[in-house]
C-alpha cells in the first residue's frame, strides 16, 4: 500500500506536467501563427497602358520556275530589279529594305503510265523544273506607307513578277522605357492598396519586405487575345495595350 501511495501522485504529476507542457507549446505556436498573420500584408498592384507601334516590318517573296536553272536564275535577277525599283519609287530608302537568300527547289510531277490496253500501270515521278524563291524584308517607321505598299505590291504581277506579300508586323522601339514606367505605376498602385487596407483597420503601413514583378502581357487594343503564362507580345496590331502586375509584401506597424 505504501508503494502505491508514493507511485500514484508521481504519475499524476508527470501527466499534469505533460499536459501543461503541451498546452504551452500549443499556445506558443498559436501566438506565432497569429503574429505572422497580422504582422504583414500581401497585395498585388497592377497597371495598363495603351500605345501605338512606331516600327513596321514587312516581308514578301517572289519566285520563278524553269526547266533550266540558269534561265530561272536570270529571271529572278530581273524580278529583283523590278521589286527594288518599286520600293524606291514608293519612298522606301534602300537602307530600309533587303533581299534574302535564294531558295532553290527541284520540282517533280506525277505522270501516269498505261499499258497497251489502256490500264494504269503506275505513276512515274518526272522532273518538272527548278523553282527559285527569294524573299525581301522592309523595315520602316513610316507605318502607313508600309501598310499601303504591302497591299499594292501585288500589282507587280501585271509585270509578270510572281510575288506574294505578307501582313506587316508592328513593334514599339521604346518598349524598355515603357516597361520601367509601368513597373513604377504598378508598384505605386500596390502600395496604395496596402496603405488603404491597413489604415482602414487602424494600423500603419511599414517597410516593404518583398516584391516580385509579373510578366508583361502586350495585346492588341480591344482584341480578344488572352494572357499567357510566359507573357504575350502582339505583333499583328498597330494599337497595343500592355499589362503588368507587381506583387508586394509590407510590414504592418
């Protein structure tokens, strides 16, 4: 009996100590989570900016086909001079356009072979000449002129130049400066959001603890394009709209 009297209080003391210790740990952790949740605030600032492209890049190509390679090449040289004269006459300086390398392709056609009874025996691949293709590229800040020429250049078909014109692509040469301005604006927007939220709760906004810049999304203005994970760069529209987000974390005083 004596042993049990000493043993039971000891067990009770250990259990009580364990429970009390566990309570302290829970309270400590709860206090830590509470402090973390109320010591800072995370916000996302954003901004958008409309702008007009200031550079156009236009490409096209022309081709010739002949059974003799030298004949095809001679025709290509003549076509190049016709295209060159057209661009110069329309006001494109020679320094603003270039002719690309010639691409040569051997063409074949399928010729059916019949027997004496008129039945198809097989189809034979027969050489059908050389096709030479040459591209050209125009780069200019006169966007309206480039746009007009991209539509009118096919009139050279009347001069027996087999030409294809592609839609111009539009760029903005001051994009670097625009991005810096937008990052600053998005940061100010985020700070305003954080200060408004904190002051509304009776607190004060402290130091900036962390910030990160999202990818730029550059879309055609009023287009139905979507944002992409790695960012978007529209080149098909003259009028564009840029978007960017800046995530920030501030201390609360």
